[in-house]
C-alpha cells in the first residue's frame, strides 16, 4: 500500500486508515471500527442504520463523513465511509459497547505516534528499522532501505511543491522513473518478482542492494532536476522523471557490463518472511 494508506491492528482485527498529509489527520474506516466494537455479523448494515439515525437526528457528525478509496479484502479499492480521529471518537459515543474505552485509548495512541513522527521524523525511521530487524534483514540492507525512504519522501515533497498532490500522479511519475531505470513499471516489476500485484506487499521491501541503490539514484536525480527546472505541467514532470530514471538506467547497464551479469533480481523475500512468521507462531 501507499505510505498514506495503511492497516493497523486492534486485538487482531484490521482497521483501514488514510493519512491526509494536507490536513495532517488520520481517517479511519467506520465499518471496520463498528465490526470491532459490536461484533456484528453485518457491520455495514449496523453502520447504515446508525448513519440514518444520525442523519434523522440532525447530527453534525453526519456531515463530517468522507468517502475515501480503501483497499478491500478482494484486493480492490472501494469508496468507504471514513471519519477523522476526533469525529470517530464522537461516533463511538453512539455505539453501546464495553470495548469502546480501550478502543478510544488505542486511537489516542495511534494518533500520538503519528504526531510524534511529524515532530520528530527519526521516530518513524526507528519504528521502520525495528520492523525490518524483526524480519531478519541485514543491517546494511536496512540502512539502504531507510535511506531510500528518505529520498522518496524528498521526491514526493518536491512534487507537492510543484502542485502535484494526487497519488495517481505520483504513481504515473514513479512508473516513468522505474521504466527508465529497470525497463519495467512497478506493476511489471512485481510480476517479474512473482509478487501479487494487488497485494499489500511493498516492492522495495523485496529489492536487493543494487536494486535499492539504482531506485534511489533515479529518484534523487529526478528530485534535483525538478527542483532546478520547476516543471508545471504533467507532461513536463513525466519528461523530468524519465530523465532521472535514464541516469539510473545508464548507471545500471554500465554496472552490469563491468560485473558481467544482470543486477535485476527475480527473487523476493516473501517465502523467507512466511517461514520466519510461522516459526515465531510455533
């Protein structure tokens, strides 16, 4: 999933959420929350009835509901009713449940973690590093992966500075960089590595050292060109992305010539991750 959209767990139950970088707010799927608090067999029906009740009562909360496209269990994205943390806490007041209080505390903790990360970005990296360490990833690979995350963040910040705010635009430009660097879009790359395209698995978490290095190079060069030339139209952004990717692509091909072999790997870490998880559960 994207950095802005993710899933968190509460008592082994999934809660889908979306981070609004402009408003600096978390938005949570209300249906997921209703399912946790009510144990309803049909949480969508429960929420539908409650929503009608709120509307009939003239509740201001009803006006705060926003629909966001979130990933569903079938691997597709659908528009889903969501509320910000504050509004969700108000909605919980209308749901009689003994689970409400611990859920409120959990929401507060999730919100605090994000605010802490905004105040101190190093905390986010520390949590990410701990996650990779639990998976058994080598330290030098972790260092590259974390550096890649920082470079990616700089690139998206640069795109936002140029007026691009939609994930779709980022996906298009990322595909341009990847195609020029590796000869494949991210979707094609996942297929090449035998990673389910609609899964939540992050392609970069399954890259080798060299793949991470050339990914970073392409995105770093793209950031620098964009910062210098300040493109405005999407067609200009695509040209800049392709140029940045070409630099990395040329470096990759020269490296392969010197080493005598391709540095693009078909391997992924899915099988090893599954084995580690099963071992921990035994």
